[in-house]
């Protein structure tokens, strides 16, 4: 019996521990996914536009867009809720200040990466400069320089890091 106990103890000590997921890798993987799927992700008509009609948010298309982002497996429901709030606020602004010329306010840049040059951010994300990284319990904050400074807030959900927010800094 002692031999079996010792053997089990020995096996338990030599079995490699399962590695914890890395929030930085989640961020990099999301940006790589986004770059690979950029054309499709940005093919959704988030704003109704026309020569004579005023801009309005196309909520049916925004839900398809959010479902597509969710299909990446890298974003949380909180991330999606943040975009729903952004779309609702954009609609309120369109109603307050009707317009139908020029780019729709709030949609004149990449709304995920907060830039008009997402290709530069996507390329730099392969080897980003880490400005700040903090992991506490099930929450992480990572600030990166990827041609611009972005802060990523993540939560550990069912053993996987999910992005809650992406915010430009400085």
C-alpha cells in the first residue's frame, strides 16, 4: 500500500501543472483575429446612409456585427454591452443633430481599435510594447503601445480571458 501511495505522490509531483491562460496572449490573439477578419467585420452597415435621408443607427446590423465579434471567442458580454450603449448614444446624437453629409460622427474611424489606421495597430500588435500589466484575481488590465496607446480590461471567465473594454489612452 505504501508503494502505491508513494507512486501516486511521485506522479502528482512530476505531472506538469496546467498553465494559466495569459491575458496578453488573449489581447494579441484578438487583434490578430480582428486583422484577419477585418474586411468581414467591417462589412456590416452599422449606419443607415442615403443622399436624402439623415443618418441613423441600423440596430439590426449592429447586432449582427456584435455576434460576429463575439464569434471570435475573445470578447465578453460586457464588451458587447458597451458597444450597444455606444450605438444607442450615437442614435440619440443623430436625432439631436440630423446630418446626411460627410462621415457619420462616431463611425469615422475603426470603432474597435479607436483609430483611422487599424492596419498599423494590427501589425504592431504582433510584437507590442507593454506599458503596464496588472493581474488581480479574475481581472487584468494591460496597456500597450501598438502605434497608439490602448488599454485592455479583461476578466477570467470559465478559465479563459475575455476582453471587457478597449480604450485609447493619452
